[in-house]
């Protein structure tokens, strides 16, 4: 699991009970969820953040994680 996301420390990482992804929490309450779709051959990236710029950066970071970059 990454130690930082979008330049912020990851406070904790939780594996989903469904075993199809991970949710990464930042200290400020923002989070990033990366999970495989149960109905399509793709990976979904969800986020909620305390600021719009952080949200945008978390989405890009999630995409990089999925693509391995």
C-alpha cells in the first residue's frame, strides 16, 4: 500500500470485505477507493476529499495506481 497519496500521508488502509479493492484514508478525512467492477472488466476509482484540488489529485493518483505508473 502507498505511504502517501497526492502528497498527503495515508493514515490507514482498509481491504474491502468483498475482497475486490482497497480504501485509503488520509488524516483530513479524505479517502480514495480503488476496486474492481463486479459487472464489467474494469477498475473503478472513487474519492471524497476536503478540497476540490485534492479530489482531482486523488483521482489522478488512483488512475496511476491502477495503471501501475
